[in-house]
């Protein structure tokens, strides 16, 4: 296995860290920039929205640019976005910084996957791509708690300062250790979207979108939820995020094993039902930290367990467009993060953070309906043949 894959994993780790870091330090940002929690939550929404839209557009627009050069350009723009975040004097400037970071970050993750699959032998390709995506998962485990601890100790700008330093280190690594990689022809966006005419694919992608929407309605506002309903301090909030992240990454492995053992369809349906149940009962566990943590571990494991099962289901449903489906699924997930954090912001502004879990749970029920509809369509199609 080529050691340079781990350099690319560090890049994907940094991008993942930037996306979710605001969730942990939401109240610090809101207090510092004198905005509401809902407005601070929009900083997650805008990042995920730009990320989802920019990835396919930028990939098509930069189709002819040599890959190492493009990675360095994207890293430079990403660095600029984070420097703006560190020095931003107002909410609007921070919002702009998030747009710049998201657009360049979306391209970086796709480039990391491309570079990783090109620098290893064919037999290691799947493993290399998996390791790059582990960078994003690791950012959930380590990035958010580290950001939280830095934020609580030195203010909300500190995590962005750390990301700036890590980006410079990544740029030096790519410059000195990566070789030239010529681009391959990109699939036009119109051709990618045309695959959604297949109803079972459309509803499968919709399931991912709705699932993440429900999840982020609570996860995006987990810090205020823990502080307001349970009275936890900054240190305890960091510990909760760390437990959440470890459970989520374990959940990804468990989800893959379940899909291999029981098949993708029963796994997806089972995960969604259990996930909805865990979200609905979370508000009733806040009286006891141990009980809350047990339910939260289930919630966090299942939040990532669905991903390998859903990716496998999309490949099974349309093997000839599997690459396009992975790309579209990535966009669907980020649209879900954007919409979920937006919905969560409305709930916290108009009602109370007590209701975020319940509203999120309702979206999970709709996700279940979309999944079942996708699978029924597939069954009908098979019967008609």
C-alpha cells in the first residue's frame, strides 16, 4: 500500500473537521458575533449546501486540469477560506469564509479519492478509497472534540487557526510527495442527473437525504441541547462528542457487516426503524446521563451504519452507473446536512431545543417511507420481468 494515501487521508480529515466544527462551538460563535443559535446553525447549512452543489460543478469545470496542480489550487483556496474565518470580524464575513471553504473542500475530497485510486495497484484501490473516507470519519471522532476543547479554552477562532496550520502542512506534503496525474474525462452533470429517472434510484437517494435531514435536526444542535436540557459544561460536552464519534465509526463497520450478512434491504429498513425509535426517546432520557449515553451510542452507531448498506444498495440497483450514484449520494447526504441544520435552526428559534429530536424523528419516518417505496418499485420491476 502506498504511504501517500495517508497524506490524502489527512486532507480529507481537515475538510471533514471544517464542515462539522461549528456544531460543537455553536453557542460560542453566537455569543461572540451577537447572533442567535439558529443563525449560527446556518453556518453548517450554508457549508453543506455549497459543498453538495459545488462538487459536481467544479469537477466538470476543472476536468482538463492536471490533478496534482488542481489539488494545490484547491488547498490554497481552502486555506484562504480558513484564514478569513480566523480573522472574520462579523457574521457575514464568517458566512463568506464558509462558502469559500465548502466549495474548495468539496473538490478536495473528490480529488483525494481520485489521487488515492491512481497511486495504488488495482488490488488496493477499494482499500485506498476506504482509507481516504476514514479521514472524514476520523474528523467526526477527533476533529469535533478537539475543536470543542480548543474553542472552550481559547475561543471559537482557535479551531480554525489549527485547521489553517494543518492545511499548510498538507500543501507541503502534496507539493513534495505527489506526482503528476493526468485528468480523465468527466461525466457531464446532465448525464449524472438523468440516472435519477430510475424511480428506485431516485427514492434511494431521497432516503439518504431525509435520513441526514432528521439526524442533523438534532446533531447540528447537540451542544445547546446538552447544555440546556442536561446542564452539561464544556468538558462534558466534549466527552459526549468523543463518545458519539467513536460509536459512529464503529457503526460504519457494523453496518457493512449487517448488509453482508442479511442483505442490503432488511439492513436499511431495520436501521431506519431503530434510528427513528432512538431519536424519539432521546428527550425522555435527559434526566439521567448514563441512560442518555446508552441511547446516544445507539443513535450515533446507526447514523453511520446506514451508509455502507445504502452504497451497496445503489450499486445493486444500478451497477452500470455505480460511480455516478456514489457521487450523487455524496451530494444527497450534504443536502440532508444543510436542510437538517436549517430545520433544526427554525425549531430552536421558534420553539425550543427540546423539540429538535422529535422533529428529526419525523423526517426519519418519511425516510423509511422513501426506502420502502424504492424497494417496492424494485420488487414490482422484477415481478413484471
